[in-house]
C-alpha cells in the first residue's frame, strides 16, 4: 500500500512538471538558459560569477534568467554566495524556499550541502548539474578538497555531474578534468584553483547542454572514497600516532579554518606556523639523553627560533603558539620551557610536554526547553 502511494505521488509530481513545461513552452534545446543556482561558499561563488558573466548582453547570450538559492546564516559577513548575488542584484531565496516552481530550464549546485528532493529535480527539464571539486568517484561528500590534501593526493580534479535524489555525489558524470596538486598546497589555495576550473567547465557544459547530457556516463564502482565534513576533533594532534608529514598535511588541510590543538600543562593551546625540521636528532639527543624522548616532547631550537616537537617517527616545527595570547616560539620558551627546565632539571621530561587533546561530546542537561552539547577535554 505504501509503495503504491509513493509511486502515485511520484507520477503526480512528474505530471505536474510536464504540465508546467507545456504551459510555458518546451525549452528550445539551445541557449539562453534559465538557471536556478544553489550554493553557499567561495567555491560556489566562483561558478555564480561565471554564470552572471554569461548573462551579460551579447549577440548570443548563454544565460537568460538567473536566480539563487542559498542557506540562512547568522555569520556577520554573510555567506559568499549571498553576498555575490546581492552584488549582482540577483533574486535570492533562503532554503527551503526555492522560488517560483517550474520556471527554469536547469539547476546548478555547487557546495550546497543539502539534498534536493525528486520533486524539485523534476521541475528542471534538463535536470540539476553539480560542480564537484574532486575526480569522482574519489572523495564523494562535503569536504573533498580537505581530504585530498589531508591524504596527500598528487592528482585531483573537478567533475560536472547530474544530481540524483536521496544520495550525494552518485549521479552520472557529464564532464571531468584532472588537476595535479601543487607541492605544499593548502586546501584554501587548492579551492581557489579548482573553483576557477569548475566554473569554466560549467560554462563549457552549458554551451552545448543537450549534447553534454546525451554523452553522460555512470560513475565507476571502483575507487569510491568518502570525504566526511570537517569536525573540531580533526584539529587535535595525535603525537603518538601521526608522523611529521601527516601533521603538516593536516595543517595544510584544515589550518585555515581550524587551528591545530594540543594540551600544555592541562591547558588547551593552538599551534600555528608549522615548518619541516631537519637534522634535529643530535640536538634533541644532547638535551634529552638524561630524560628520554616521548611523543609530545618539546624543545626550543634557538638558531631557527622554532619549537621542535616529537611525534611518531620524527619531529615537527612550530613558530607560533596561542596560550591565552599569541606567543612566538621564543616567547613560549622564555615564559614556559626555560623556567621549567631550571626548576625541574631532574624531573622526567614527560611532565613537560604537549599531550594529545581528546574531545568528547557530552549532552547538556535540558533547562527551560533548551538542549545541546558541549565539549569536554582530556589528555592522553
């Protein structure tokens, strides 16, 4: 019974979409297109700018009508896509409002983060395109650029695919291009590069949309990986488990949005300005031969003005620490490390080190109808 009702609802939705199409006239099969754009962040804003540029008066315009759907936000600066739409004076709708039904030829999604219903997708004669910053099926999910950097990928790319309901990033591929990841590239830097590549690919697809859709292909079943969203727990350095290269990749992947964290004497501190360190073994052995080296052991390398910290299979360097306020490596040494060594020269060095910070979510007790969660910290 339930299955029959669902099928009837879907058939009704399809019929309604067909009626709307008949009422306003079938699409001509060539530009200019009426486009409804869904997006939020800087990556998406680059595609929106490209669509707006294609709407400018010319002999053969590519875009006729352009409206925007974005997410409500309390962020003071506003979401990049909303700011961009305001700059171009484009009609804008806050999700779940999607504006007038059945008045667009094609939808375009970039970094939107919400599933579109089958009913909504059926309103577009040419479906909904997604500008996704990975070479699918690798890194499906909300944070593909972060995970490409985090896992040391040397090649990534952009995929223009067609949206399917119910699941993210599983639709057929319309266009793909690979891109070699530059050495030492941060996720933010890679985002800028891929956003421009994706915007250009989107315009290329729209210039010959019916033919592009005709040649689409299903994603392969092999090589599927997932890129879950970034969480604050990812910023906690695991000195016992992560190598120098892994920590440096983590910094390049999320450092721009979440500074890496650790514990010092029971206090949470943030570490900034990571650097590679070389030829540190003899220096460390000389200072720590009486006390032993353990993960999290921290020393001050005076000639380079760097804190060097022991991790799995090596050392990593840090130039800046935030502990109540921002401190240089020299400030941290003078204020914390040097006094400790003077007063505790015979104490095990394990007491004077960075500890792995672990965050556990604890539900708050509900009061006056308000619930939520808070983070508690503990060291390891």
